[in-house]
C-alpha cells in the first residue's frame, strides 16, 4: 500500500512540473514520494 502511495506522489509531482506556477510544489511532492519509497524499501 505504501508503494502505491509513493508512486502516486511521485507521478503527481512530475505532472506538476509542467507549469512554472506549480513546479516548486511538484518538485517537493515528487521528492517526498521518492523519499517515502526508499524508506519503505529499506524498512521492509
């Protein structure tokens, strides 16, 4: 379940990079998604 949540955060973050207005939020969102995926993998 955590992998799906992480993937969704990462995908939505990448989608937000398309517009200059939302690029900062998109970068942060995709970073959080990738960090959570790495943490879940290490803790699993």
